C-alpha cells in the first residue's frame, strides 16, 4: 500500500493551485511512510499528539527542512513542548491557552511558531474551538499578547455534513478572516486559512484555503 504514496501525492499536487500548502497528516503513520512522502516532495507534516510527534521528529531529525504542524487539542501542560517543537500550532482554541502561550514565550528564548485560531463556523458537537461570535468577542483581548504571531484561522467541520453545508462552513471562515483583517489588530494577520481534509478539501480550496491537511487520501485508511 505504501507504494502508492508517491503516486497519490503527485496526483493531489497536480490539482492544487500554487498558493495552497499541502500538509501530510501523519498521526498513526509509520516513519517509513513519512520518508516516502518526504521523497515525493512533502515538507509539511501534521501530527496531533505531542509524544508521537516528538518520537518521529527524533527519527527524522536529519530532515532539517521539515515544517512540523501541531493539529491536535493542545493541553495547557503540553503547551511548552508544542512551542519548542513545532513551526505551526493550528489549534489555539481557548483564551486560557492563548494566555499560557504568551506567558511561556516571554520566558523561552525561541522564535515562536505561527499560530492559528480554531473556529467552528457551523453548529457543532465538537467541544473545541470558538464559534464565530465568541471569537469576535475575545479577539480584541489578544492585543495584550504582543509576542504571539497569530497568522490566521483553522477549522475542522463536523462529520457527515453535506457538501453544500461544508461549502457554507468554509465560506463563513473566509468571511470571518476578512472581517478580522479589517479590525487591524497589531499582532493578528489573516494570511492563512487552514481548512480542508481528505473528504472536503476541493471545497475548502474553492473557498480560499491556503493550507489543506490530508491524511487518508495520501496514506490510506488509519487502522487505529
Ligand atoms: C486527522 C486529521 C486530519 C486529516 O484527516 P483525513 O480525513 O485523514 O484527511 C486533518 N486535520 C486534523 C486536525 C486531523 O486531526
């Protein structure tokens, strides 16, 4: 099965507009399969568990041009490791975490990773992320966190929605980013929209995604 990884990556890449960054989501995927993806040109890898990611980073440390993306729910007590070991954190999903990241960055002498705010544009049982009104309300308070490079929005849509609903969801995120941009907060830009997974990424790209996060469509179904 892994023999298809190269071919799948090439097929996907042929359909992508040049401004879209393809992140290979490698939770539960072997290091050997990740090396194949690397050889096929992937430089962005997404993981959603800190411990699994650190073990893989250790094994892949010779590949110094990999950019690591944290995509999982970030517990406050793992925030420091996430700051130290990732180039992007896509899942800033609550004010307490944002405050913690700022506090840690004042102590750590590192270049901070880029941060994305996780938003839920549709009614969603997922307990993580802000609804659009919640995010608009909390965002001005983030001005106090000057050290945080907030670069855009991230979304995970609910499972089992229609493509019409998915399109609406992605467009709401895009419109929200435009609205936020107009507020001109000093440390907040909306350069990046991380949206689109294996089942819905063409719709996300149509709505303006700049990062898509693909697991199964590259590596096959996950066994666990
Ligand atoms: C697992 C995961 C993905 C990839 O999902 P696929 O359906 O396998 O493409 C993308 N984003 C996040 C946050 C994930 O946890």
